C-alpha cells in the first residue's frame, strides 16, 4: 500500500464519518424540536384535563345536592347510570 492510497482511504473514511455525523446532528435537531412540541402539547392537555376534572367535580356536587333535595322532598332519586372508573377516582 502506497502512502497516497492510505491517505485516500483515510480521507474517504473521514468523509463518511463527517456525513454520518451531519446526518446524526440533523436527526437530533429534529427530535429535539419534536420533543419541545410534544411537551407544549402535553402542558396544554394537562390544563384541559384539570379543567375537565373541576367541571366533573362541580357536576358531582350538583348531583349530590339534587339527590339530597329529592330525598328531603320524599321522593326517591333515580339511580345513577354513570359508574366512575376506578382509575379516575383519585383524580376526581
């Protein structure tokens, strides 16, 4: 192997490594922007979930008040057709 051939092989390897590194940097940049976008969406969804939980709690209190009023008026309140899923009980 001549020094020129070794140098040419080295330059080719450096070029391949450089191209791969540039591709990796591009992918990392794309993934970082995607993560930032997903974190923003997650924060918005968390806000919506908390607002929905507040509304559901208020509706549950309202249902309890109506049930209490019906009971005091001597009427039997209708059975609640909605069953709270166990995974939501601690959030609500």
